[in-house]
């Protein structure tokens, strides 16, 4: 597979080759502006410089997104001219790299884009992969900023989803070590383990667990694996998802195979394409990360993902993203809130409640039981930071504490058993589990930081 840099240079050359000399038109005509923006990629220096000079003379900051696109894909020898143009029309100097300008763009939504930018954006993306035209095209409906959509370095389905993957018995999963982490899913007595070392390469599975069609959307960049019920009221068939190869604020944009709409992985909402504005939001379901040893001990009857995925990959732990996971840095640009936590600190995010709330994972060091409240909802969280394990349950006013074993709690004068579905008291009383997942702080705060609540350390 070609490197991102070599593919970027190919885009620059190809887009330059497709430019045409526009007819004399009004300068604010969308087609005219889109064609002039395409000339920012022209390999003929006089044409490229003329395009830059045109946007500088036009004097509007809404050309900045096109110049930022050109900055990313241009050869290094052309960067200075784009940077000078950007600084001139925006009166800003955020830095000298594409990363710097993408973050500036995110923080300055008021600059907008020129008429015809959607056609220009589609043209750039289509030269990376023609299939991107399915998602982004002239006139496409969207409720996120098209200029913030970034190519993630792979084509459509370049990170292939696993659909109805092969599962094996726990005793046959000899490839797993006791400390390997798995996504644990349990629905209606159907117990499954999906190892992260496999999902790192696929970032999505579509399956049916306990009779429920589900997708686990795993964004390795933002550290979050979110389990969605893919049934939607009013639609006959459940959605089936894949990875688009595109990103938004360092978060993967997944797509549904039925309508080819782009969806925000973190919110479970369609954001570009036919379903935009439909009001659809996928229901989140409980999922847990834990070690293979702990999951298998608690659920000896579990089924586990087979290495026979139909794809040739190095499924050793850390082979796909080990360097990224161990680094404090992000791979793609997005604005982050570093005042409270580091961008890649883990949090547990409660989902599906009346309001959003997150807890720093380090609150669960050594194993912890935390009684808390979200709005009018009383809940208890049971976790262990070492294996990134947190489960949340309703508590209905009961204060809980650790019991004699890891799967026991004491509350209301009796012993409760911790299961994947609920807390079960010796008296038979039951308290349901609540959906939630692990994520990097930058991802949760980027979507919910303004309205959600972060639990104190």
C-alpha cells in the first residue's frame, strides 16, 4: 500500500491535470470558484500561482479551507506560498503545518467556505479514492463542516469490517494470552469475546448477539469501542456498517451500506448524506473491556473471535497501533482541552442517560466501587483501571461497597452479584446495567465537554 505522502503527491498531480481554463464568469459563481480552487493543485507553476493570487486578491477568508487542503497534499517546495496566502487572507498565524491550520479552522467556524466548496472537496477526495464520491459530492446534505472532513490514509473499506465473523470455543482460542484485552458482549445469555488485537485491524464488526443485530464501532484513534443496536424504528432491515476511510476531528466516520450516509462513530448519528437530518440516533448497548483471563473465568462458555477472519493481518498484540497507543500524541489534528486531563487519558463514558457524564479511568485504580448520580439517575460504577474495565448499574438510592470477591457488592444490608446484565441481590431484587464505554478524553470532551459533566478525580 502506498504511503500517505506518496498518495498525497499523486492527488496533487492528478487534480492539477484535471483543471480547465474557466470561461469568464462572475467571480462568486460556485463552479468558477471550485475550478479556481482546483488550480491550486496545478503542476504548471504559473497557473498555481495565479490561483493563489486570485484568492489573495479576492480577500475573503472563506478560501482558507481550500488552501488548507492544498497545503496538506502539496509537495514541500510549494508549502511556503500556501502558508503566505493563508496568513494574508485570515490575518492569522497558527503555525507552519497542515495540523496547525486544521486546528485553527476547527476553532474558527465563522470563516465558512466559498460557494462551490462541496464540489471542490468532492473532487479532491475522489482523486484519493473514486468511491469517496459516494459520500461527498456537490449538494450533499450535511450537518458537520465538510472542510473538517479529513482523509484517514486508507480508501473506502481499507480497514475492512468483520460481518458475521467466525467464532470459536474458548478452549480453541489458544492464540490469546491471559492479559490480552477483549471487548466483552453479553445479550440474552449469548456471551462473546472480541479481542482488541484483532479489532485493531478491523475497527468494526456487524453481528447478531442474543438475537439482536449489533455493530461495534471501534475508533482506534479515539480509543472508543461503542456497541450499537442497529435496529431503527420505521426501517425494516438493521443497518450494516463499514469504515469510510474518512475522519472528522480525529474520529472515524463510519457509513451504512444501505444509504451510503456517513455517521459519527461517537454519537451514532448520520452526519453526511441521505439520512442527515433524519433524527436517527442508534441506541447504545453495554460493552466492557477486560482481560481474556477475567472474561473466560467469569464466562467459561464464551465464544471468541477466530483468527480465520478472511483477511491476512498481523494479529499480534500491538501490531497495528501499538506505537500510537503508547504515545501521548494524536495522529490527526483536532482541538483538545488539556486543562483537566491529557488528550489521551482514558475515561469511562456513560451513554443513554438524560445527560452525558464521564469518569477518569484512574479513579478505578486497584479496583473501585463508585456511587454517583447523573441528573436524577442514581448509579454505581464497578471497575479496574488495569484492564480498562468499568461497568455501570442503577442503584436506586442504595450505597454499595466492595464485597468478598470481585463479582460481589454489599449494599442495602445484603450481598449482590455482579453480572453482565444486572446486579442481583440475595433477596432476588435486580438493578439493570447501563450502557457505557471507554474513550480517550479528547474524544469525549470534543463532543460532550461543553454540555456534559466530568466526575472529579
